C-alpha cells in the first residue's frame, strides 16, 4: 500500500519538475508567436499556412501535447497579465 503511494508521489513530482521546466519554454513560444502575428499582420490560419513543415511540427509539438496543457495555459495566462498594458 505504501509502495503505491510512493510511486504516485514520484510520478507527481516528476510532472511538477517537467511543468517548471516547460513553463519558460511555453512562455517564450507564446511571446514569439504573438510578435509574429503583429509583425506579419495576417490571420492565424494564414501564418500557419505559410510556415514550413518543420515549423508547423514544432508548433504542434509545443502546443498540441496534453502533457504540456497545464504549462501552456499558465504561460498564456502569465503572458496576458504581463502584456496587458501594451494592448
């Protein structure tokens, strides 16, 4: 019984460390994507259509993974709070 709780604790700890590592990466990705949208003045779909296959796969890998959902949501929230005045 204690072994099962220990395994759960280790799994949760690993995810928290993963989350803390991914948060700055996701924040930087969101910031660069927003800058690209403003610079090119195109719609979301037009920008993704103009990306190379490698860029599309990178975006999908950074944003499309369920393991990265929590860091992505928190990074988007932090980005929105920090860049509220500029909009």
